[in-house]
């Protein structure tokens, strides 16, 4: 807890939110080239994803590891859907795993 002063020298407690970060690994379908990887990385970064590491896998898939403060497969799915718009691709979350 942090303290703040109200001006009358009596401290007041104010809560400090602690952000919990979680390592997540993903497999995403229909990622076929470096441009796809760039789009997916931008989409995940828009969710607050940090330390995003990607690797192209055979058959148009990508393996991704990143750190997120808010973990939700639904949020990742929506971000991938937005990243697919205007392209010939349909990025789909195939695996979502929270790491220990």
C-alpha cells in the first residue's frame, strides 16, 4: 500500500494494483510467411503481450510464446480475427496453454 496525504498531515491509504504477468504458449493456424508473423505479433502486442517470440512451423502454423497480464483465449481469438481482416488469411488459435 502507498500512502497519500490529504493536506492535514493524516495519511490515507491508497491501493496499488499489482499486475500479474503470465507466460502463455500458443499455436496459431494459417500463418504462412513473415508478413503473417508480423500481423500476428502486432495483434498480440495490442493485447499487452510482451516478450513475443514466434517460430514458423510446417503446414502454415506458428508457435508463439509471450507474457500477458490478462490471459484469455477469447481475447487472443478476437485479436487474431481482427488481424485477419483484409487479408486472404484466417488466423485461428489452435492451442492455448498457460505455462507454469
